[in-house]
C-alpha cells in the first residue's frame, strides 16, 4: 500500500520565491480544492499542504504514476499556469520516498530554517481541512498520524528546535539568561535602525513596561516610540534612562562611543549594581569595549550575537542528523505496517467486523426477541457468538500462519478486500497514537 | 543490617548522581526525571533510616558523627526537593544530589555505634533543637555555595560569549543570584538560632552560656563572616559575582567548623565525648 503514497510539490529548494508565491491553492479554506484532487480517478485520498515556502499535494493512489500527471495538470489548472514550465519546479515522490518526505516535512527537517516550529501546525491544518472535506481515508490518516508522532519524537529527542537562530531571538534568550524573568524589566532603545527596532520589538513582547526610546533628535524618538508603543526620552536624560533600564539597545550614528566605561561605572552605582545587558548594534560601536569588564555589565555587539546564532544553526544541523535517523526508523515502522508484516490489525478488524454484524442483527431483531426471558436472551447471545467465532476461526488461523512475506501480504490484502476491512484495520490502530495535540 | 535503609538511600543517591551526570554529558532528556525519582526514592529511604536510628537509639538520632552527617545530607536533599518544585531545571539537582551522595559515603565511614546509653546531658530536647538548627544552617549555606559556583561558571560563560551547552544547561544569573539572596537571611537565621540554642542548652546544664570551646569559637567566627555578608548585600548592594564568591568562601569556613573542629580540636562538641561521658567543659 505504501507504494500508493504520492507527493507532488515544490519548496524553497526547488522553486524561486516568485513561483512559490503563485502556487498557494487559493480557496481551500474549507477543503474545496482538496476535493478536486480527491476526485481525480486514480486518487483515493488527498490533502494539500501550503505554506510560504512549500506547496504540496499528498495523496493515496492505486496508480501513482498516472495520478502524478493528473495532479500536476490540476495544479497548473488551478493556478492558471502552463503545465510544462511548472514541471521543472516540482518534485514527485512515491512509496518509501514519499513517506520519508512527509515525515521529514512534519519534523521540520525539510524546512528552510531547519527546526522552525510552525510547520507541524501547518501540516496539521492541511490534514484537518482534508479530513473535514472527507478527502482522507485510512492510508493518509495513518500516514499523517505517524508523521505527527515522528515530529513529536524528533522535537523531544533532539535539540533541532532548541537554539535560537536569529540575532533578535538570541538577544532575547540571552536577556533571559542574564536577567531571569523579563516581564518586569525595562528596555531602553538608543538611536534607530532596522536591526535595533527588530530586537526591541522582540523584547517588547516580553516586557510589560513600555520601551523607552531616545534619539539625538527628539522628533525621531517620538515617532519611533509611537511605532513601538513606547515612551520617548530626551537625549540629555540618557543617564537616567541607563540607570533605569535593564536591557539597553544602542544603534546611533555617533563616531565616538556614547557609553563609556566611566559613565557606566557611575550608572552602576546608581543602579545599586543591578545587572544590565547592553546590545550594541551600531557601527562604529556605541559602547566602549572596556565596559564589558565591569561587574554586572554584559555587552554584546551585533557580531557577537550573529556568532551565537551561527553556532546555534550549526548545532541544529547536527541535531537534524539525529532527527533524520528517527525519521528513517519511523518510516520503516510505517512500511512494516502497510506491507502487512503485522497481521494483527487485520485480524482485529476481522473480528470487529463479525461482531458488528452479529450485534447489528441482534439489534434488528430486538422486537421479536422481546418476549424472551433474560436467560433465553443470554443463550441467544452465546449461540450467535459461537457461530461467528466458528466462522472466523479458519480465516484467522489462515492469516496467522507464517508464510513467506509476499504470500502473507497477498493473503492479508485479499482478506482485507474480501471483507472490506481497510478502514477498520487502520482505525483500530490509530488509538495508540497521541496526535493532534496542539 | 542496622544501616540497611541508609545503604539503600546511598545506592539511590548514587544512581541519581549517575543519571544527573548522564544528563549533563549527553543532555538526554529522559535521564533528568529518572534522576529526580531516584533522588526522591533515596530521600524516602533516608527518612526511614533516620526514623530507624531514632527508634534504635531511643532518642533523636543526632548523637554520633554518623547521624549528624546523615541528617545534614537529609536536609540538603530536602531543600533540593522543595526548590525543584519552584525551578525544575535539573542543574541544581546535578550538584545537590552528588553533594548529598558524597556526604552520605563520608558518613558511612564514621562511627555510628552508641555502645553505652546516651549520657543524660544529650537526652535533652535541646539536642534535636540545637543540632537541627545548626545543620539546617549548614545545609542552606551548602546550597548557597553550590548556587555560587554555578553563578561563577554561568557569568564567566556569558562574559566570554561562550554560549554553548553548559551555558544553556545552567539557570539564569538572576535565578542563581536569588539562591544567594534568599538563602543568606535564612541560613543566617538558622545559624544564629543554632548558636543561641547551644548557649541556652549549655546554660541550662552547666550554668555557663559560653565557654570558648573550639566549636563555639569557630561558630562565632562563621557567624561574623555571614553577618558581614548580610551587611554587604543589604547595605552595599553586593550581589552577583561578589556574593557568589563569598558564599563559596563562607561555606569553606562552615565545613571547617563542622568537620575540622570536631575532628581536630576536641572540646565538648567532639563526638567521642558522647560515649565517653566526659562532657564537662
């Protein structure tokens, strides 16, 4: 069955941004577009995954080779683009490769920024839309639940999403490591600039007090303060600002350092030696290098922060390798399941089906059986149960017999088809997974 | 047989220490909870051991060096367990539990027999009060020293911009400093009460409150050292690295007063007097 899993899509590695922003499957809010793919003749189940770096159709098909052509055709048609030029940006994966791909995507190992946490939610959204539109079935259910499980394992067992990889996040994390809880801390922004603003914005999300903004020209301070919902402070009251703030971001165009060691020493006394974190984004530097030697003062410039971010990125890549081996492990488990190496689910499903038929029939005859005494009723129960057990006995022992793998596959497949077990067998196995936990 | 609970506790503490070590080396997420539960199991066994000793000796089990060290380790682990509910970061346990394990191993080499019945002077309610207060002070100072050591490591890493694995494992400077900030008054409070209770006990037995016995002298020196720390912290705003260094130095003094004085200098705190009955100052 795993041969029947098909992935057609493009991502940041195969398509430039101008293509990616065109292929977005618009109008799929309630799964209508997903339905279009589901309605392709060779496709039994389908879902769409669409993010700003990725657009994919994941499908279960009995003839994946034919189906992939149809899928490409549909993608082209939906987005009103030519099919042939589009093909160059697409990847088509089937079977094991497709399973591995889905698991890697969900685990954020295939992301542009490896380990970024949003992708799992996006996969869940796509799956939920498809499930709501009745476009999924046993195979995709199982595939996606295993994908969520794998993603959870990768997240818990490796550090792939652990370390901050952007300068602004590194700054926020570091502020936490120095100052502890940031909620009651105050932030001072000196000067302006894109990076400074970004760092301030990230910090603003963590602190309750409005950010203080100061600038050589007070008007600029006012307008930036408005943007950051902060409070402007005139430059001549910088010393007071420094005495008050726990995190200082500086990014002025000054040629001379505006924060000198002598100045910081006086300020520290006024602060009663409360620690302070100085983030120097300016070039040339706003903070004298000797300031870092003062007790309780921690100075990081943009290069320091970048170096930490790079190091964290390297660590993520290293952790990603561990993630890959978890993915491979889970892919194997999944394939074992689909190729029916494990006959248990089929047997369980078979029993369930028989029991369902029995109890269904009993229910139907409820009226006619109303005159029976409880004892007689119990006897009927026992007799009917005995009948189905007898009927089920031979097929079940047949399925349990260990033959060659291919023979067993065939037997399980025939049994599943003969008794229409697909849905049951798969659903019975889903209970064990924890999924959709966010 | 008589120390069976104690031995079980040691085994659990060692297992917990190894699990914490594993956590530090591999940052394997699953070993930290295992370590904690081992430590908790050890704590239960340890509590039973103390209870057992109490029944065995017929009184509060603090009269031998063995019992004193055991009780000391017990308080350290107890504080750790309380702290862990406030800060679940495993790093604190990675230091507190091995510390307890070492104390326990050391304790197991010490004399624990109470051959003769306790001398009457030790069969007093002053014994548990005095010793528990003194040990509680020691335990708080021990954990402050541990926090101080961690602070110094973490602060060095941040200053030198080496934000690797160790940096990520260690708690924030603020949390580490708060161990000092909260521990200092608490430990000082216990130490003060420990000294006062000792003096009152001596007064009630001998009529002299203070005899300049070596332990008393060194306890007083320790008291002045911590009093100075409290002053520096409260009045001059000493915090962070300076406070961490002082906590470590202070603890060296505490350890000398606790072990060194008893073992080297004698006096009525030397445990041998407990059984020999020569408790006259």
